[in-house]
């Protein structure tokens, strides 16, 4: 779940670079066959049904993701 604010791929790249302190190499190309042009989600149902609302923006989300990854380098696996 998120805030309902959309982000571009480049915004995501920049936020992850900032969070990780690492450069992320990328190449801008055309969409692949089957790629979705855009994707949106409305978090209103979660707020109504669960009484929960995301409180942080993209930078904070990426910082948290990076911190989790550093603490769990093999993901959810136990190896």
C-alpha cells in the first residue's frame, strides 16, 4: 500500500540511489511488449476498511526498503 501518489521510474531510481548511497546504472529504452504504460492504486479502501493510511513519501519508503535489504541480504529465505 502507498500514499496514492504516483512516481515515475526515474523518480524511483533517484530515491533508491539516495537511500543506498549508490549509483544505479540504467538505460532509457522503449517499453517492452506487454509492459504497462502506467499503473495507479487508490489507497482509500485500505483506509476505510483497515483504518490505516501511509504516512511517508517516496524517500522514506526507499530508505526503509534499503535498511530492510541490508538487514536481510537473502530476503525471506533462511539461508
